[in-house]
């Protein structure tokens, strides 16, 4: 935790993070109400207005109780990145801090949270002609040929990238071609300084408890109309915004490659896998203070520190 000195009267950003299904949204509304602040969503899919069910976006009632930002503000057809989020969130925080010294950022997207707390490396834009050529080669020649060339152009990135994730492979390759430099050379790993203190609250539950909540939430989403929501965006299925759990499995059902029951089972399974990935990512961060969502006493004690930071 970054603590303020007697001369450091910076505002404080409380970051509420945790795996999918753990209970961030309800607790976030409760904490923001107590702190008298807004909520900045750090969910890379809740930002799209076409996906409220599959992303478990805050309900109209929750949004009426506390002002929310970055929820339903873009279309899946618009390009939006972690770099865009970093710039937009920091600009918004500057305005919000002018009115209130504590703000709350809540979500489960690791890159979005890191973008605000640490900053992300600046990656150059790719020449559209090169991008089109790379994707054409992928579709006609397959991934193996591109991986072979990527290994030559950027052996460091080749060794680290998930070679089954074709979008990450293609992006690294197209940046190499467009910039004339290895993609990995743009990854500094250095944290940027921020003009505010940061307190990170991580929510977690016992594995079986979390998995049960995830499985039940998927069934609830289906009852709320997730299938119809997915059908509405199915024409845009190739967009990166829709390469996410809950939609790609239903797209497979629409394609006739799996049954509806199997698609639901896969959504549950892949949601559990994603939760594990989130926890693995954040467990490496020593700045995260971990609590069960029902440990209100411990969380309130930590938030008293947040009030102390801005009143120092």
C-alpha cells in the first residue's frame, strides 16, 4: 500500500478486484455508498452495451444507487483497448478526485487494472495493409508458418506467447513487421508513477464455494436471456470483443458443432478456468489485501486507512 506522508495529501484509489463470480459488484456498490464515491468498472467486456447479461453488468438499480463509469458506453463494433482505458480512466479520475478524494475502481480484467495502477507499455499502431496481409496469410497458410517466422523475428516473444492463442501470435508478428523491431522490445515492465495512492482489496472464496457460484450464475444468465443476447451479436462473432467466455461457446452451438447443454457446460467450465487464471495473476501481487466478501470488518478496517491517507 502506498502511504501518504504529512506533505503528501494525494487522493486515494481503492481497487476492488477478484475472480469472476466472487461478488465484486454488490460489495462495490456497498463500499462506494459508504465512501460517497463513484465506481469505475475495470471489466473489458462490460464496456460494451450489447453484452449486459453475459458480462453480469451492474443492474439499473445498482447504477442508480451509485454512479458507474465504463459500463455500456461502447459498441462491440468499436475498437477499444487497455491503452484506451488507461488514458480515459486517468482523465476521468483527475476530474472525480477534484470533487472527492477517494474513488473506487472495481472489476476483474487484469490488464485494465494494471493499466490504471501500473500503466502499460506503448505499442505502436500496425499498418492496416500489413495487418490485412498477416490475416490473409493466417487464413490461407495457417499458424505454423507464421510461428516459424515469429521465432526468427522475436525469439523472446515466441518463447513466452501462448502459441495456441492465434490472436496474440498474429499481433506480435504484425507489430514486428510494421515497426521493424521485435514485439518484445516494447515491453519494459516498468511501473509508471501515479498522482494518487492505491489500496487493492482482493476478494476470494474457497474453491468449491466459488465454483458453485459460477455454475449457478451461468444458469441464471441463461434464464435471463443470454442465448438471445448472443444471437444478436452473432453476425459480429469474429470481433475481438466477442472472443470471450459465454459467447464463443454459444456461437459454437449456433454453428451446430455442440448442443445447447454442452455449450452451457463449456461456459461453466471455461468460467472456472478463467477464475483460476485471475487468481494466479493477482496472487503474484504483494500489494493485494485478500478478504472473503463477507469479511466486512476486515475490509472496513482497511478502508479506514484509505480515509486516513487522504486526511493526513
